[in-house]
């Protein structure tokens, strides 16, 4: 069933046409990736579909009673409520319905004391109808649903009682996403939903969206995410949209072939235009009325040629990292590093080595201390204990996730020129054009740049530093897919060493040859890319490899710790088994109570209905508690 269709949409801002001739349909259950360069009109399209911006021309058809939910890229909730109470706002109609049921129960209880009255019969009918509706809307399970979504998006149970106003920007964005998903609109419009999620939360969101019954249009530069979720691609380029009924990888394969054909036709057209211009110039040089008319005739034909726009492939940034000097073999050694903030220990027993030429990915959940580790390595914050040993001739360069090294009050050209005063004007403009700062763009104030433009400028500064050890904190966050691919190629060609924090699994697969996983217990090393890490993460290491090089005391202590952990695991599994048994028993009770409530004859006895309903609520509450405990244990 078609839930949304658009025909010939057009949108212009002042003199710039952003979208032109955009037509498409969306069917119920579609999962659509909307991709294109930054500034190509993706967010403008979402603003039009959500009704926030009006199109200049074209038609939009939305099926009757269809609800659209829109997650903006920079959504921020401001509220004095707790995280959990903020999510309860989504279920206000259900909460009011629950209050109405309680009120009806009280009325039925009072009225039943008068005997079988006509009003009692009406109250019972109203109660039966409302109770059925309440159950169909998951009235007894919405609190568990809230907990499940919040946990899936990376909130701990301790976060549930935190006031929304004290949350970080990333947490507020995740809360906005949680509320939208809990509302279950018929069509989801998601603008960069993975931006503030760690890998575990992204994986949870992928599963949620794949199982989501409604339609979803998703602006995303996360290629791994797109491959796992979408079944269609809407590609916006040069104000037009082209539709591909496939996932991202297959889209890219088809797109590559199309670009090869387009490039050939574009070059053929450019050659023909040049040939005609040379003929026109030659006719004009001959002089005389005859040749003048021939030149005019040729020019008219030339003017009628519909020029093919340059492919966006020709508009990619050009990045090349070149270390000025070669570092020693040992680039970085971290030994027994410890770091606490107040009573909270963030980093404990951190040990790892990085060698020249390695491309290393640092991964872990949000808040585990990845950025803190970077800042300790760079001497921006002090360590509590341990050693940071930087190797000989190591020149570090840092890409900051917040891009705080940019001077917001400067223009683009001044930001680069002030740090490289020996460059002449031509060289500065050439370098900036390689990073897609062309024409008047170079005179823009940095404060007015988009996230993607700031990221490109930060990468340019990093390139000009000639560092031989790049520390990069989420370098792909604000980049479009084309820019990500350029960065990947540059890092693959780079002869220096890279340590990169990233939640971009596609990027990690292409670039890194070693993964460091940071957890609350410490750090673990995997000698491969992200797919290798996934494959090996749950494998038990061979006992001989585990014990190699260790003293008897170390082995003894580890065996003791293993036994303790084994005992904890046994207790956990035993409790899970007991919980599952109790859950089965309570579910049988619930089914029996539901069967009784479905019997029309039961409604002839009002007191019995109230009694059964209250019993059902008690059983449902117990089931919710049992499931919550089961989820906690199984996720642990």
C-alpha cells in the first residue's frame, strides 16, 4: 500500500534551486536510504515532507490517518522531567485511558451495590470496550517498552531518573530518538540517527528498524548501517533524484558503472563543444558576410546544446597526508595507565603498543573513556598513574571530534594562511580548492560553516601539519559518503601511523588493521579489521596462548578469578532458568484471566469482572518485573 507519494517537487531558496522534479512513492514497510552530498537537499526534502517547509511547486499525497515522525539532526530536548518521565509523555493517551479504566472500576463497584441496574450494564459495556482497546495498545506493557528502547539506545537504569536538562547534547539526541521510536509513527523521517550512538546502540537500532512495521526514510552516511537496514536508495544529485531498489553496496556497484558511462558522454560533449568553438572562431577570422552568417548559425546550434553538469565525482576533496619525517619503530607504549574523576575510575590497567605504519581503531561504548585516553596521550589532561612513552621522532597530529582548534571568528583563508605564512596567495587558494572551498567560500567566517565544511577544514589543517602519527577522534562524523571515501583512500596511502576513534564500522573495515576495544575492565587487542574483531570477540583463546610467558602466581590468581566468575555465571544461569519457569507459569495465569474476560457471560456479574481485572493487573505487573530482571540478567 502506498502511504506517501510526491510528484515534481521543486524548491528554490532566493536564486538557488535545491530540488527540481523530485518524484517518488513510499510503500508501507519500505526502508529507504536518502543519500547525497552535504548540501544536496536531503534535509530540505525532509522539511517539506514533514510540513515545516512548503514546496514551490509539485504535489504531495499522504494516505489518510498516516502519522509522520521526524527526527532532526540537531534535535535538543529541554525539560525538567526525568528521562523516564519524558518518555511517558509519548503514552499520555494510554495513561489517560488507564485512569479512565480505574474510574470506571470505582463506578462499577459503587453501582453494583444497587443491584443489576441499567446504568451498571452500560458501565460494564463501556469498561469491556475500553479494556479491550487498552490491551490492544499494549497498555500493560508500555513501561517495559520504554525501558527496552532506552537501554537499546545506550541509557543505563541509573540514567532513567536523571533530569533531562543535565544530559549531554548526545544524550538529548538519543532521548529524542527514543521518544520518536516509542511513538511508532507510520512513517519515520530520520536525519542522521546514528550520529550520537555507539556501535552497540547502532546494532540495536538496525534490528529495531528491520522489524519496524511502518515505513522509514533515513538520511545517513553510515554505509554499514544502510546495508543492514534499507531495501531502497534515493540518491539526490544536481537537484534531481534517482531511485534504486536495492541496498547500499549494490547501489554503489551500479552507480560506478553509470559514472563511467556518464564520464565518457561528458567528455565527448566537451570535445564537441570545443570543436564547434574552434570552427566558429575560424569562420570569424575569415571575415566577410558569408563566414559571419556561418559563424552565427553554428553559434545558435551550440547555444541549444543542453550542457551536462559535472558529476559529483569531479567535486570530491583531494586529501594526501605526507609525514615530514619517519618515526622510530615504536610509536606509542602505554603501561598500566589509570585515570579517575573524583570517585569514578574511568581508565584502569590500560596497556598497549602501537608500531610505525599501523592503522589502529579504538572502539568502545560511549562514556568509556576513549577521548580521555587521547587527551592523556597528548598531555592535555594528567594521568593518575602509569606510563605514556612516545617513540623517537614521533610528530603527533590531532583531529578533535569537537573541532575546537578552529578559530570561529576567522575566515577560512585566514585560518590556513595564519598558520602557513610562507604560502603565496595562489598556493593557498589551490589547497583550499582541493578541499572544496571555492570562490567566495574561502572568505566565509568559520562560525558560519556547516559541520561537514568544518570537518574538511580540520582535515586540511591536519594534512598541512605533516604529522607522522595521526590521532583522530570520530573524523567521519560530519562527512558525506564521498568525503568519507576520499579520507579512507588518503589514510590507506598514508605511510605514517594512525590511531582512530570511530563508530563507523564500514570505515573501520576499510582502514584499520588492528582493533583496540576499551571497556570498563581494560583494553583488549584484535589483530584485524572490524569484521575480524566481530568474528574473534567471543572466541575463547587457547589456554597455552593465554598462559604463555606468565608466572605461576599470575596463573594461580587468574584461575581463582576465573573460578569466581564461573560461579557468578552459574548463579546467573540458574536464576535465568528459575525466572523463565516463573514467567511461563504467570503467562498461563494471564491467558486464563484473558480467556475469562473474553467470555460475555462473565459481564453479568460485575463484581467478578472487577475481581478478575484486578487479578490480571497484579499478574501483569509481576510479569513485567520478572521480564525486567530476565532482561538485566540475559544482557549481562
